[in-house]
């Protein structure tokens, strides 16, 4: 489903053997028929997928070719907002309104953060069963909070990330975040700040699949792109914050850096959370899972970054918190396990459409 709001993203592509071109929602993409993983390249050096290419593959050696039957070939939907500006967003989203925002109804709702001490080189906390927990930190410019007002007139809060693109105004989040009215993106959100360090950016279009959901086949499509309007100086978002490279999931086992923003109702510190951890396949699904505590309600959409560069504070996005059940199990301690859709041809097709029409 496409809904109009940002701009284009870049995708790391590996060498392929036998690509078959298919059309998804009017956009030509390539489907892998035998894939060789790409050699390691830095995100800074990789030109990536910028919307000018019409061929792509999902870069995986395991599980990458089983994803064409879940509704991803439906035409995407675009929702457009033409009278909402950055000035409007900055005036509306006061520190008080931001603090009052809650996680979306279909996203993660778990709260009660752990009080375990910080241990280890990464500053990760240890919880029972040797599951690490994320550490609070000041955040990074390319990840922030997505705010909007839903049909219930309540302010909602998800996490989103800046995706590298030719236009420089594209962000990525979970599909179930489904921003409503007065939607805005706040990079490196700082609780209580009178002025946000990287501004408040008005969302002007959103792109997602009509079949997306948090159960059944639709959970594999639980991602969405959005575009933001340039700021009052005419600058693109990415020129201010930097951007991460959209990358087909290279397999189920990855070393990732995950950054998210739990809502203040779920984590009173109201700060970004980071965890460096590993991924694996979520049994019985096409999705990924990772274990790290502290990813409470509000972290839906948190990017899973490989090749994270501490200098540029960017990396390659190979997943995000979302998918089955909105991104994790239910019940006690469910913050310790998070899920992600597998990034394959569906997200590349949606990206292509967002970058061509956004």
C-alpha cells in the first residue's frame, strides 16, 4: 500500500546468477534465481540502490527465495498530505505532546524496564538466562521518533530511521505504525528539549502494502516508507542527519546494532536504547529474531543495522522491529525478544516506488 509522505533509499546488492525481472505494482524489479552473497563493502563506499536501477535481488543464501506468495505483489498505496509543513509540525509537537505519545495499538506494548546493572564492553545489561539488555544512550541522528495522531485522537509514537536515497528525504518504519494525521519525524529525539537537535520534519507521504499486518502472511510485509518535506532552508533530511543503506537481508544469522526509542510510558528514562546482538531465524516463519531486553512499546520500526560505523553513526539496514505480533512475543519479559520481517524483493519493490514517486 502506498501513502505519500520522504525520499529515496539505497540498497546494497550482491552478485547474482540468473535474475528474472517481474513487475510489482507497476515497478520492474529483479527476482533472484540463485544468489551469491555480496563481498563486504562499507556503507560509506557503496553506491547502493537509488531508485535509478530496475534490477535487484535479496542477497540471501538462506530463505531468500520463498517470499513471493504473501501479497507483496499487490499495488502499493500512497497517502498524501499537502497542507502539513515543517513549521506546522514544529508548532504542534511540543515537548508535552511528544511525552504524551503512546505506542500504536498493534505494536509492542510491554513495559516495566529492567533495573539490572550495566555490564560488558558494550554497556549492555544482563538479564536472567544470559539475555543482554540494551543500554540507554543519547541516540544517533539517523534514527528518531515518528509521531502522529491516530483516529482515536491520541498521539502515537514509533521508531523510524533515515534511509539513503537520491532525494535524501526517505525514512523507514514498521507498517503497523501506520501514521495518522499531524505525522512528523524527530531525528535523535531528545526528551524535554525546547528545540530538537536535528529539527522536526513533516511527513508528506507514506508507502506500504495493502496486505500488511501483524499476523499471517501480512506479517512478512510489516514495513513502510515515508517521505518528509525539506526544511525551511530547503535542505533534505539526509543532508542534516546522514542516512543508512537499505540492504536485502543477507541471511538469518547476522551481527546487528539495534537502536530504538521506547515511549516514556513504557520506559521512564525516555531515551534511546542501543543493543549489539545477533539474529537467528524465527522458527516456523520467514522472519528473523533477536534477543536483547529493553525494547518496550514505542520501539516498533527500530532499525537492525549491520556494518555499523561508529564514526559516521550509520550502517546497513537489514531488518526492523515488526512482523509477527507487531515485532515480538507476548507475556512477561517479552521485551527481551524482537522480530523482523525478512527484507527481500517486496521491500525493494516498495522502495523503488517510493523513490520514483516520492
